[in-house]
C-alpha cells in the first residue's frame, strides 16, 4: 500500500513538473491604429508599443509548438477559441504548428516569412508588419 502511494505521489509530482515546464508562445498579428481615430473595440484588444497602439487582429497561443487557442477582437472583449476542444478551423489550419526560428540578432523566420526585429522588451519581440511574439504569456489561459 505504501509503495503504491509513493508511486502515485511520484507520478503526480512528475506530471505537475512537466505541465509547469511546457513552453507557451503567443503570436499576435496586429494593425497600427491612428491615435486620432476613436476605438471600436474594448481596451484589451489593443497592445501599446512605444507611442502607437496596435489592434489585435489575430492571436495564436501555442503550447509546446502546438496551437491551443485562437484569439480575435470583439466589440466587448477578446474572443478566445479553444482549439484543443473545438478543433482547427479554416483560419487556423495553416497555423496549427508553430514555425519560428531566429535567423540572426535582427531577423526571425515565422511561418516561412522573414521579419525584422524592430524592438525587444523583456519576453516580447516586436517584429516588422505589426507581428508581436510573447514567450510565456501569463494572462491568457
């Protein structure tokens, strides 16, 4: 009985450790918004970058390079579609596996397209064409 309890505790500890070390990456495709235009979406649909705001058009949350959630802006908040439960749609099919590679200190390759790194801030990369990559995002689960 004690031996089985030890095995169970070891298994639970191992699974907890594995789930904590799984890599999460959020890829955001955005659109720069002119400061003079009134906002149609809720404040959580925007990301501030220096002196401009970027509207989240699409977001892809990956866990261990597999797409878990698809994010789109709505008038009242962000809509988060759980891909694990609902499956891929035509919008997400091409993005079901994260294809990301750092080519140099100033360039990355994301889904067979090359982007310049415009700015790095902590765990966030701001790329050309309003692409934002956040490693280990903590607020979207």
